[in-house]
C-alpha cells in the first residue's frame, strides 16, 4: 500500500515545523476514525471486513484533514476536505 499526501497537506507540513502525520495514520490503521459520525464509523467498521472504502477525519495543525483508504487497500490519501 502507498500513502499519498495532497498539496494542501504538504503545505501544512511545510509551514508547521515538527508536525507529523504518523499518529493520525496509526489511528486510521487501528480503527480510530476520529471526528466521523456514528453512521460513518459503523460503515468503516464494516468496510474493514469487506472491500469497502475507509475514511477518517481529524484536526491537524488547526485544519480538518481526511484520510481515505481505497476499497482495494492500494493507496491511502491524506487530504483537506476542500481538495476532495
């Protein structure tokens, strides 16, 4: 699996020295979906057992970020909602 960051997230990392996405990627990998609705959390839980897409949302450097893993688990993308 590859991990990609959008331009907006790359800019956040550049302007916030010492900021690190690792903890958010680990939370996503471990089933902590962050600031998602109960319905979306249930959908994510079900998607971990099937071929569904998985999405989580967190606050990072004062901005909302989304982490999305594709249905086939080939890529996980970290992006700002405005870049979706």
